[in-house]
C-alpha cells in the first residue's frame, strides 16, 4: 500500500489519520510516518477495507429498519 491508497481508504472510511490512530491504539505520529520514513504495516489495508465494509452493513441495517423490514 502507498500513501495515496491509504488516503483514499481513510476517506472512504470517513476517518482522519488521528481518528484511525485512536481507533487502533497507535500514536498519531506513527501513523503520520507511514509512507514517509516507515512502510505501512501489513494489516492496515485489510483493517480499513473491513471497516469500510462494516460501515456499509450498518448503513444497510439502518435503511432496512427505517423501511420496517427488520428490527
């Protein structure tokens, strides 16, 4: 993963670098260093992709509730 892809995934996840750092329990400065002086950890891409998918499921669940399809 490169810096551009990380930024795209963060945007799709509706997260800032600071939000992401807090969510995963990492120092914000460490996240800022990824792609510059450090490589991205192997788990970051799949973590964000799964988080984005979860957001989609939450949105679908909300819409189904609003439509009275599920409780």
